[in-house]
């Protein structure tokens, strides 16, 4: 069973939880670490001979075009994470359309490949903005991985389908929700990010094992370049919750990630979900 390995290519100061602390206009004067961290990830993937999908911000691609070319040259899938990490919940349908059109064309012009996958900033497709799927399809995307079927203070549709589905009638477009595990009438998030750093490794392994064997489904894992960078500049003044979520176990992440890569089979979103599987 192949699972999908995904990376959301953004820098540590671009996460939604830092929005009220770092202005977008200051991004260019922050110390940039996304290129070196993403290159470190490329090296880890090459050493373990796996291919992954890189959901990348247009903002990052414009500043680091060589990085984008390396991602594609090494056989990975390049996909879109919007231009500058604005959540879909903050956009009108027209603003959303312009954002995905702009970021898709930046990525395609630099890489010379077509970009068919999209992930919303902070999994911000929810019940109020399901129009986003239609616009994605109209703008030439073939899949989205933007819904987390969990209850969370910042995102999620707790009762969304847990696995790959077609949100639009008579269209081949698919939504591939992030992996969860049902537990006591709730879905536990187990697709990566902060949860992967929070749970002991054996729990994450058990969850993916269960999804692969008992449910016979592929899992999706996601993480960010800044999560393998314990030396990133520390932001002051954060709320306790934001500080805890962002900095927890950063020193353990790289070793844990390597275990995960070793323990399961991994491939790109496109290879796992568009070619191998027909959604119900
Ligand atoms: Zn993001």
C-alpha cells in the first residue's frame, strides 16, 4: 500500500498562527530559511528514494526559482499552496480565483510542468466556502487536499468524508482529505504537522498501519520545512497555545520523519490518488 507524502513549502514566519505577529510587508526582511530547509528535505527523500508532493507558495517560488526547478528535476510533484498563504475563509470567490490563477502560473512558468494539485492555507476549505472546489476545477486543477475532517479551533469539517471523494457532480475533480482515525465518535487527526510532533511515534505508526490494513486505504502525511529546523529564529510575544503548537518537539522531528519514511511506502499525491485509485 502506497501512502502520499506531502510538504507545504512555506517559511516559519508565514504560518497562519503568526499572522497577528508578523506583517506580510515584513516577510522580505525576515531571515529566510525555507530554501535550506526544503533542500534538506530533498536530500532526505533522495537518500530514501521516495517521491513526494510539494504544495508551494507562489511567494516562495518567485524568490527561489532554483529550488522549484530542483523539486521537479528530482522527480517530485509540484503543487500549489496559494500565493501568500491567505486562508480561503478570508477570500471572496473572485479573490480566490485570482490567487490560485496567479500562483499556478508562477509555479508552471518556473518549472515548465503543469500544476494540478492544490492545498488551501491552513485547511481553510469548510462548509461556508465549498464553492472553492468549483473554481479550482474551472482553473484547471484536478484535485484538492484542503479539508481536514476533524473538530479543531482553527479549521476542519468534522463530518466530511474521511477518504478521497468527488465533490462536484459529473466532474473528475477529487478532494483528498487529510488522514484521520475514528475514535469514540470523533476523528483523531493523524496526518502530520503538529499532531505528529505531539503524539509519540508509535501512535502515528499504529494509526497509519490501521488505515492501510483494516480500512485498506492510503494515508496522507504532511509537514512543513520549518518543522525540521529547531534553529529557526524564535518569535517573541506568542500566546502560550501558539508557542506550544509551533515549537513542540522540533528537535525530534527529523529522526521521527526518517522512521516514518522507513516504515511505510510513499509516493506523490498524483501517483497515489489520481492514477492508482478510483474514488467512490
Ligand atoms: Zn500552509
